[in-house]
C-alpha cells in the first residue's frame, strides 16, 4: 500500500494490537492537541479567543491539570475564560432582572394562576435561557472540538482506504472491532462519505466483525468472573486477566484506567 502523509497515522493505529484502533489514533491526537493548547496556542490571539469562549471539558481539565507542566499557562487560560463567561452569564441575568423582581412581588394567588396557565413568566424565561447557555458551555471544549474535526477527517480516510486499498481492507478486517463510541463514528461516516451500495457492503463486513468481537470480550469477562470460583482455581486464565479493563474500553472508548 502506497503511504501518503494523511494515511500514515491511520495505518500505524491499525497495525496496533488493541480493542479499537481508532482509540489509539484519537489518544495520539489528544496528546498532541493538549500540548498545543498549553504551548504555542497560549501566545496566539486566535488560540486564546477559542479557549476564552470554549474552555475545556471535565476530562481535558483533568488531563491538563494532572500533568502539572504549565500551571501558569493553565491559570492564564482559566483567568481569561472566566472573564469571558462571567460577562456572558451576567448579561443574561441582567436582561431579566426587572422581570424577576416583578415576579418576586406578585401575590400567592397570582403565582398559582401563573403556574396553572401556559403563559411563561419572565422568571421562567430566565431559567430556561440560563440552563440553555450552561448546556451550551458544557458541550464546548477547545481540545474536543479539534479532536472531533480531525477524527472526522480520519474516518473519511479509513472508509476511502477500505474501498481503494486491498492491503488496508485486509488489515481493517483482521482487527478486533471497535469501541462503541468509534463504531458510532464509523456508522456516521458512512452517511457522509459512502453511497447506499458502498454502505451496505461495508456494514456487512463491519458488523460481523463487531458482533464477533463483542461476544469474544463478553466471554473473556465471563471467564474472569469464573476464575474467582474455587472450582476453576487450576484452570488457565487465558486472555481474561485484563478483560475487565479491555471490556470497559470496548464499551466507552479509551479510559485512563490504573
């Protein structure tokens, strides 16, 4: 198979013996993006604008903080992110302050009437708008957005190679399936990048491989549990010793499990 610069990371990941090669690919990208946002991006106006608006999700705050490699940089990012978000959130409240004050002063009878009617009060409007904004912020992360974009490009590469390169197709079909997160990504990719016929051909191979390996990992976990029964003391562990760790990753994707 003739390698191109955009296929090398894909083939390297698929040459790894693991439960999900796309997890290998994503973890490598994640490490690179964490290094970037806490390194060169700190001094770039566009980078700071993105972290001001998006911040990081819980996972990436944990990764960045636990590295303890750039505490000042993290502090600077958090400082300007909080300035940005405080202004945005306060503005929503300030726009509804008068209405909330009026609702606070209404009689008990009027309050019951409003509750029974379909008319939405200014207080309810504020609560809905504020929840919507918090939900929007919760779904934003400067690292996740980069990961999502690049992984989508790699899904396109995977599907392209599967149909165009027999060597890669054989490599893909020899794998142990995918975690459920990346199985979903592959299925979403078929809708974007494949015709109906191509999708049907690809799904027949993918789903057979996936179900075969889901059954395999379940059987390995089952054997792991049986090994705690004295009747199986002398039986070999087989591949089950680390099956709990691998099965968790099979279900939810890469986890930093100790």
